C-alpha cells in the first residue's frame, strides 16, 4: 500500500479497505472510496483518483466516469461550504434566479465559483427534494427552506466577498 502514499493517506486506505470488506468486487466500493477521500480532502484530485483506481483495480477512466456522474463528488477544489442552490422547476417558479443574483452580489461569486477566502462555492442543484418549501438551498449540510432575499442577507451578512462568517 505504501506506493499509494501520499496520494492516499493511511487513514483513507484503512477506511477504503473497511468498505471493501462489504462488497463482492472492489469496484463496488468506488463511490464510497471517492466519498472517503473527499471527506478528508474536500475534493478528488487527479492524483487521488488514480490512486483510488489502482487500489480498487480499476482504470482511472472508469473511476472518473463514476466520479463525474455524481454531482456531489467534486473533481476540483471547492470552498469550505458548498452552497447548492436548487434550480428545479418549482424553485425556478419561486424565484431562484433572483436569489442566485442576490448571492452573487453578496458573496461576489457566480455559479461555479468560490469566494476569495475559500469559504463558499456556489453550485446549481437540480432538485433538493423539498419542493413544498421552495425555494431551497443547502449550505454545507444545512437545508434552508423558503429562502428570501432577507434570509440570504441574514445568512451571509458577514460573508461579503472574502469576508468572515
């Protein structure tokens, strides 16, 4: 396993190996392995992806196909907290475009961008499954429902482009 270090840490390898014990073929742990490494590093670099693929006996292309299929596996650096702004039909009808503009004005970032202090990354999400409370978004692990410009103002009041929260 040492040839995978520093691409994968000992803790990451141990956690992946624990997942491998639950699947009949190593490729069955691909998503879990990606999530483990992302939990430690925040995103999946090419180096990490190659090491995971090697550890699972897969090609890097196969694993990258899995990684890029899933919206919440990040293949480039993201901020400490990812803002997932729902843009489903219901949220769109309830004004998510205006909310996106408010976030852009308040944090100084557009869709797909990260604040200069690496606190936030703004990403679209097709559906967060809370249409009855639209418009919605997640900030990190927290779901925010029935968002208004005022609630965004309160949520990001100290954030400003590059500011502290």
